[in-house]
C-alpha cells in the first residue's frame, strides 16, 4: 500500500513514512499532478479536498479529521492499515527513500561523537544522505505508532 498525500496531510505523510510506508506528499495547487502520480504509481491519493476526492473516488480517500494523530487513525481505519513495528524507521522521513543499514565505520564522520560512542545501529538515506540512529527521540515516536496500532 503506497500513498500520495495533498499538502494539507504533510504531517500525516511524514508519520506514515516513520511507520515504514511509502508516502509522497506535495504542497501544490495543481491537484491534477497528485492524480497523475497516484495513477502512474498505483498510489492511494489521500486528500482533505472533498471535490478532488469525489472526482477520483476509485483512487482517492477523503480524510476529514483535523490534527495529525486523528488523521492517522482515520487513514488506518479506512484502509485497514497494518502498523507493524518491524517496519518502523525503515524509510527516510524527509524524502521517503528506503533507508540502508550502515556499519559503524561507514558513518564515523557523519554523527556527533556522543552518538557514535553510545549507539551501534545506524542507517542512512541513499538520497539525502541523512543518518538515522535509534536515539531517545525514537521512543516517543515508537510509542505513538504502537498506540496507533492498538487503537
Ligand atoms: Zn532522505
């Protein structure tokens, strides 16, 4: 299940990436571009635009909730989205690319010293080169995703 979201669902798309889903989003007024990408890639179009939804009912899902966590819950419920901890943190939250596992020596110069000294598992985005590690901030994200999975 892959997604393209309109600009009003940018935060929700980011969270879908954190959960491991392929989720593009574009802040564009050219809604036809979103439809074109959805059709081209077989993506589900997530939109808060009722008119856009009605014109594209076969491929679009209308999200009516306000606020990121409610929107995620709505996406999960409408699409029976699986929330699988094995998929968490496998995709770049900035650019949507699948992350690559990295050995510690690969990223020596790329992370702060204290992180390097205290962490062993790293991954990197092949597109934007951002390095990820299982830091303290991940726990809050993991908890929120698990809660979404249970609710
Ligand atoms: Zn990236």
